[in-house]
C-alpha cells in the first residue's frame, strides 16, 4: 500500500511538471531532467505523515470543541484531501525550482516547502473549527430525563 502511494505521488508530480513545460524521465524513484537535475522521491515526500499529523490535530481540536463524531470524520476526510493536494503542489514546486532555479532548491526543499505544509494544516484546523456548523448543538449528547 505504501509503495502504491509513493508511485502515485511520483506519477502525479511527473504529469504536473510536464503540463508546466518541465518534462522529466522517471527511473524508479528518480525523476531526471535533461538539464541534469535529478530528484529522488521517497516515502517522506508523500502526504502520509502530513496527513497523519493533520488528522490527529483535527481529531484533538474537534474533540475539545465538542464536534459531533460524524462531522469530525468528514472534517478529517476533507482535511486529508486538502493536505494531500497541498503536499503534491509542494512537491511539484520543489522539483520545478530544482530544475529552473537550482540555487534556491535547498531553501525551498528544507524550509519553504515544510512551512507551506504547516501553514496549510494550521489554517485548515482554525478555519474548520471556526465554522458553527461543525460544533455540536447545545445540549447534544446530554442525557435526557426519563419520565416514569
């Protein structure tokens, strides 16, 4: 399953870069550009860990705010999708910079890319929890008195 995630991540990045006019040749986990840049894409480049961390943050924050379980599940599912999309854009951006502006590759790869993921995850949590529809209705989950 993890290999499938990795292969899909690589294929999507290669396709997106081709659309952006940056064709790459794929050799296993390597993406090679004719100009000499080579990117090794491994499991840490996928959305696996960012999505897991985002899901945990959404679960904890949602539980603390009293979010109904079904709504919380929907929130987590949507959050995973957003994080996966942002991560894929990050990966494409990092490789694009490596090809077209290699002097900036290290900074984009090590600093800007991870900061983008953290910012997206934090924004997702704050925006989602600010929505009134995600909060449990007053009195929901409380026991009702039984009449004898």
